[in-house]
């Protein structure tokens, strides 16, 4: 049973407040990226994963069964997360609940901004937003959920 859209939006706002790093290095990106890939393998899912910090791609992996199209979705989802400072899925749900689109409400072209699940902003305590972690290849909610599951587990281990 899925939550009503308003509750999902509140849940995602909470995730954005909670899922923050106390430190983040290139090695952190590698470990996180590999954890996301492993989670997808365990679930028998095929995804592409991207982790970018301040415009510098630190991790990219495309699993067998994905395509270059997944990288274009990542680019477009990252644009949303970077523009709004929130998850691409929260923005998509917010706009859906308002009955509008990014293009209509914000003038952001569909070709460059995807209101779809899978991009999540990376926040570093004391510094703010530093980048994005993005998954592409699954339905919107699954892309988002996979990412949140791994981020929760990863950040719990970091503490």
C-alpha cells in the first residue's frame, strides 16, 4: 500500500533533513557507489549510479542491462536536485500534487530537467549541499527507495 502523495512528500522532506554526511571524500563516494551497486545486485535489479561532488563526477557505474539513456536520465535528474536542493522524486511528486510540470511552473525544459525518482542531494554538515547521488534504471519510486535504503544504512555505519 502506498502513502498518499502529501505524506510521501513530507516523508521525503524528512529524509532530506536526516540523511546528511559529517564527512565526504572521494573514497566515501567509492564506498557509497559500491554499496548502491551491491544493493541492486542483491535485489536482482539493473541500474546506473552516479555520484557527483561540486561538478566533479566521483563515481559512475552502469550495470549490465543498462544503456546510455540511463546516463541522460541521471543528467536530467541531477539538474533537478541541483536546481531545487531536494530529491528529484520529491519535486516530481510536489508538482504532480499541484497538477503542473517543471516546464510550466518553473520554465525548466523537459529535455534538461526530469521530474523522476532517483537523484538525491548530498549534504555535508557545516557546509551545505555539495553534490548529488543518483540512480537510474528502475521505476521512479524504486529508484528513490533503493537510494534511501542504502543511504540510511551507509550513514548509520559512518556514525
